[in-house]
């Protein structure tokens, strides 16, 4: 009898089975980070998060730009794409939500390219605001090997995004801890009138959350230098502006890659929380 009741209970219809609806003042414009791994298997690195956000009734767009280029080059592209989106669809501003290097791109766009006219808020997710020791580690690769890798990534980047010349090595150098500390941060102050929010992430060593074995080596390396991290960016490096939360998702899982049942639940709730927080703050 108890089993029968449980089965019937599962068949009971919910009155509102659809995802929560979130109402924002401005649409969400997503900016992806360094690399093209997400673009190989999807329409773009942040295509899945964009669709997740749209599922909550929020107008959102996730365009692509050159995956391997310096911050300034990518920033120029993002500004052009934001202006194009606003003009074509009649929006005054957007809420920019960025992943990884995309956050540095948009900080550059805001402080150096007058992008604030089109930006209501900037939310960065796992952005290396203070650099990444993983970039420092990769840059220690023997010069000849690094040269060949750079040429390969430049070729790959220009094949994927032929509109803009790639610079895999130059952009990687801009992700180093020294560059962030000594050059980028002093030269790119926050802009008045734009709200800055940030999310960090941590899995693997130092946490109770598992990590894909493929990422364990770099997770450990970053932990030894910077503490808890998502296998690419540390918690402390990702903090900028108003830090909202540390999420238990790897850098790749934040883009809906390398997922399992548990991380899928966390992923769904996280992206809902991102837009809910924007709504709570009147954006």
C-alpha cells in the first residue's frame, strides 16, 4: 500500500512545473573567456548557460569572439558586439555576465573604451582578476615548445574566428599573476555608475567536492600557490567588487562541460541565482 501511494504521489501534477521566471530591467550579455574548448562541441563556450538563462524568461545573448587574443583586442570586439546588439534590438543597456578572461576584457572595455554607456552591471565568474598561477606554470614551458604550441593555437584560433588575428602567447602572458598585479589592475580602475559583482569557484583539493581526474594536477598546483580553486582560477583571484558566492563547480562545469548528475543540479541552481541576484539589485 505504501509503495502504491508513493507511485501515485510521483504522478501528482505540479501547478507550475516550468522553471522560475525572472524579470530583469536589462537583458544579459554573456562574454566567454580564453580558449575554444566549448566551441568545439557547442555553438559557443557560453551557449548552454545562455539557454539556461533564457529558460527563466530572461532575454540573453552569448556571442563569440576571438578565443586567443590580448585583452585589448577582445575588449574592442565585445564593445562592438554590445553596441550592435543594443542598436539592433532597441536596448539602452545590458547586464554583462562574463566567464574567466571575459571579465578582464570587460573591465578593460569599461575603463578604457567608454563601454559604461551600454553597461548596467558587470558580473564576473571565475575571472583571474589577480592572475592565475596556472598561466605562470605554462609560461615556464621550454621556449621552443612554447613557440610551437603558440603557433598551433594561433592557427586554430584564426581558423575558428578569422575576423581577428590571434595571439595565444601574448594573451596568456596577460593572465599571469605579475601582469595582473603590476600592470592590469593599476591601469584599469572600476568605473562609477557600473555595479561590479563576482563569483569564485572551488573544487578538488581543500574542498569536499570532487574534481575530474584529468584536472587534478593543475588543481593541486594552483592550490599550492594560491589555495582553493576550480582547476584554472583560485577563489582569491576571482574576487572583485562585491563577491557574492563561491560555487562548487570546476571551471569547465561552469560552462556545462564535464558534467555529472550532482554538478548538473549545482549548475542549474547557480545560473538561476546569477539572474535572481541581478533582479534583486534592480538591474
